[in-house]
């Protein structure tokens, strides 16, 4: 089981976030690279966990099918 990923850690710069080991930045064990992996909060700021979750506010289908250019009615024979 993996560890719970924190949304806003107190000192994200002290830890490598590249795997479930969460090694100190100066003693990485996994060989994930020469630098530590930054926490998404450091990269994207406040509200990073909500990105891409806008589907609840967007309509599932357009109100007017003609607006999409979709064919209306049965297709003509080939």
C-alpha cells in the first residue's frame, strides 16, 4: 500500500517526491535522477489538485446538435 500523498506539505523542498520512498533531498535512495522531483504544489501552486476536474461544471452534450456540425436525421444511402 502506498503512502498518502499530502496536498500541501510544510517543507516540500526537503523531500524528493518522485516515488513512495519520499527520501530526503540530500540522500535519495531510488536513483530517480540527479535532482529531486518537486512536489506539484511547488510547480503549479495553490489548487494544483483541482486541475482537470472541470468536467462537473461543463455540459455533457451541447444544447444544439446543429452547433457541432453533426449530421441530423438518417444518413443517405451510399
